[in-house]
């Protein structure tokens, strides 16, 4: 349970960091579409981070994406 909460906290920090960086990088008069882009980029980076955490965290198997069939 603790590792799940740690992963959620890390992913929330990744989202907040990316959104904060994007807010600083975008030019000053922000429109609604700029906020949409910032949220989209932050969500995309967070989803990539989730994917990497799940693949790296399942170190039990050497081949994560393929499963051998039973004969």
C-alpha cells in the first residue's frame, strides 16, 4: 500500500512540475488554448511516467509485453 501511495505522490509531483514549467515557458498573455496545451503536455508526460514506473516496477519477468503460450 505504501508503494502505491509513493507512486501516486511521485506522479502528482511530475504533473505539477511539468505544468509549472510550461506556465513559465509560455509567453505572457495566456489564452484558454494555452492552458489546454499546458494540461495536455503535463498529462502526456505523467502518462509516460506511469508507463515507465509500471514496466520498471514489474522486474519479475524479463519480457513484459509478450507471454508464452501453454503447450
